[in-house]
């Protein structure tokens, strides 16, 4: 009997999985919900559509979201909706109900249900934030046929896998204007991210107004900083979207800007500090052996923390090599007096002092995983960023959880490294590690990180999106939702919906290309940008010109992105051995060098000449081989010589189809007859 029951249960489970996979092919939802079922009862979208809200919406989150929903829906469909604001009627088309207003903490409930029927749409949630998540899903269910637009007829029950789903934006290396932050907050909400980690201080700038220590903005910001009123504005804007804001003030390292304003707090006596113009790890460090440092930080944090209502406060704590500590005799004496055997222990001493200061201010200290030491109180939160690429067996997240610390993961989600979406999507925040219930609870979630050494407000969107939309799915959806091909199918649609929200990741690429071609439209240059990707893992201009914070970021590499569109398609075609489609692309690329001539005299384009020329040569030879179905020794020699040149970086980019070219040569040698 037990065996029969198990067989039945397995059959039901298998059928559910099959059903979900089928629905993933049909609907372009991202992140994918926990449970979805069809009812074949779509709701027609017309001018009579209305929204009502049942719930004490005293923070007006749902009202604001409903108004924006109606604007976005009208813009997408072109329907002239009669009533552009929520109404107080039970006969409304879309009925939203929720039980409580969220305080935006890690305990907030974002669960919601959504049911689309022929005559009504129902969104039910435990909190107002859950209702917001439901509205975003509903917008992704918009479809059309020859008769007009409609919401797909489905029933959804949904909730997040992790309570902390974040995006970190570095506004210190390159200052990011308010408009950049707001449009990215809108995009975050659209894919159900709920934490904006705001990196506000570093060697290149201190970006928040201080009335207690005004030299911070006067001497350490180049005039690029957020006023306290602007900080409040961003926090409120994020709150309306159900997003928490976590500030980061990086100490004791990465503090050149602070020391430019207040050099007396530095560890190198008599140093002439100045804002850092380059990127990297630098020596200036706060002096942990003098009381003035802690007085400064306590006064500063007492002023700043009220601007950020969230309980968590990030103090950085990363990449402090302690060179200036080693050179300072007084600091070395201080270490001996306090029995501190290493700089790591000295920094722990510093962190413990900060933890007490922040605790007094009602905050939890959070820091990068260098702060993880045996004597650090478990009330601190570990932000894991190091893993196998730093020589560790696994990310520090698991170690932290097992040792009693709450943790957030960013290992594997460093989107500024310009790795493919397939790479990031393959990373599961926990993986296959076996954890106890308490250990699992300590793993709050994960964040993507957008460090801004190589981005400006013009290019930052193309580095964050659309990859972050797919990564957000790994933070929200069930672990089993991990099919790359299906994700890419859905992401293609979500990508354009991000543009509707004002994200500039598509249009600004064309702006940059026009800039470097002297404002000319050039299809050959555009073709190259769809085949090339910025070189990866911080190797951009490694052996060339070093970028400063005020260097130009309007070059060819800035118009290229990870997952170059045509390269992704071509590589799949080669893997599938789709000869006809392969020939289509090769024919197009064989003309690239001739078509590029119109703009090749431009100094910012000229270095691409060799790349374009060898792309055309390689494409033409391969096209002839595939057309005639024969290959010669002479052709192989020419291909090898050309590909040797294509493998080199050009203007900080790499051609993303080289491996496929090599595969075509190998397969052609096996398939086709040889001639001399």
C-alpha cells in the first residue's frame, strides 16, 4: 500500500514539474513564481479597466504603485484607460487586498496570490509590499492578439526564497546622479529585488553631506555628493517600491577621501592626502590607535544613521593591507599594549569598537568578509565576496552561517567583471551544502555588485541590466528554476520591459557608437559591437593606459556588453550545426571590413581595422568551405593565421565567436573532402 501511495505521489510531483516546464515556455515571467496554473480565462484590457485597494495603505505604497501600474499599462498597450487612479468600488476590474503595512525589515512578508479570470483580477497579500510584487507579476502577464491586449488567465501563489535580494551600486568611484538611482530602483522593483546597497565612500570620494564635518564634501567630493535631503528622497523613493536602503561607509581602508578632509585621522604622520584618481587598493588607512578616530566616527554615524531607517549599516572593512599601520611605530606599540598579534586582530579591535557605537545607535554592523574573525560578536553581519577565485574551497558565506553569523552572498554575482549571464545564473546562493534549520535561517540572501571604476551614468545601466534580472530569479525563485536556455528566452522579453522603465542599457550603446564615429550611423561598427565583449575580470587596459576617474568612458568597449547578442546566437547555431543560418551570418560578416571604411579614419575606430579585416577574411573563407563542402590546406593556413589575430584584444574588447570559428574549422576538416 505504501509503495502504491509513493508511486502516486511521485507521479503527481512529476506531472507538476512537467506542467511548470510547459508554462515556462509559454509565459515570460521573471522571476518565475513558486506556483502557477492556467485557467484559460484571459482578462481583456480596455478603457474601462479600474483598480481598487482594500487595506490600510497609510504609507501609500499601493496607491503609488497602482497609479504607476496604470501609466505603464497604458503606455505598453496604447489603451486610453478612462480612470487613471484607484477607485473605492467593489466593482473594480483589479482588486487588491492586503492585511498589514510592512516596516521593511528581513521579517517582512512578501507573499502574494494573483488570480486572473475573465471578469476580474484578484491580488491578495499579507502586506502592502506583497501586493506590489503581485502588481509587477501582473504587468508581465500582458499579452495581445489581433483583437487587442489582455492579461493571461492564470492563478499564481508566490513568495521569495530569500529575504535579502539586493543590488549594490558604487556611487563613490564614479558619482551616480539621482536619476540613475531612481531608474535603477524602478528596475529593481520590477524583478522583485528588495535591498539597495548604496556604496557611498571610497578613496575616490565621500558622497554624503555632513553638517558636523563639512570638509568631507568641501574637500573630498569634487562637489559631487548627495545632500541629506537627497538621501532622504532616495530612501523614501525606495520605500515606496518596497526596497530597503543599506548605506556603506567604508573604513578603515578605502579612506583616502576621508583623510583628504581630515588628515589628522590617518595612520601616516605628515602625509599629504589627496583624493585618489585611479582605481585599485591604496595605503591610506584610518588610525585605529587614537581615540580621535572613534570620536569622529561616532559623531559622523550619529549624524548619518537617522537618514537611513534600516537596521543594517555597512562599514566595508575590505582590502586593508595595513601598510601604513606597519610603518607607524606608535601603532605597533599600541598593538603590543593590547596584545594584538597581527593587523587582522587590530582591525577586529577597530570593528568591535564600531559595533558598539552602531549598536548604541540602534544599528547592526555589516561588513565584507574580511571582518570575520573569532572575536567578532555574532551580532555582526558577514557580506561574503571571496570564494574559489581567491583560493578558498567555498564562499565565506557557509563558514559564517556555521559560526553563528547572519550572512549575505555576493561571490559569483560581481557583474562588473563582465562575465556571461550563464556564468552568474549557474551560481546558487547555497548550492548543495547541507545546513541545519538555524544555519539556513542565517543565510539572508544575496546581492549583485556594481563597482563603478569603469562605468559612468551613461554606461552603468548596460553593465547592470539585463543580467541582474536573471540573477534576481536565483534569489527569488525555487532552487530548481535554473534552466539557462529557458531563462534566456524569457529574459529577451524582460530586457525590453526594462527599457520601458527608463533603463538606458540599449539606447546608450547607440549613442556611444555615434560618438566615436563622428555622429555617423554605421552598421559595420554596430555589427562589431554585437560580436565583441569587454575583456573580463578587471583586465581592461591592464597593460595599456590606466583609467582615471575623469578618463573618457565613451569608447568602443563601453558600447559593448557581456553576452554580445549576435555572438550568443552564432555560438548556439554552431553547436546545433545549423549550416544555413551559420552561412547567413558569415555572409554578413564577410562584408564588414568594406562597410567599416566609411568611419575607419576616425582615431577611435581605426584600431578596430585589423579586427574587422580578419573577421571578414575568416568569414569569407568559412562561407566558401560550407558552400562548396570542401576544404584546402591553403584555406586552413589562412584561417589559422587570421584567427591568431582575432584572438587578440582590440580596444579592450574580445571577439566572442573565435571558439566557434575554430569549431567550424575542425568540423569541416572531418566532414569535407580536402584539396591542395
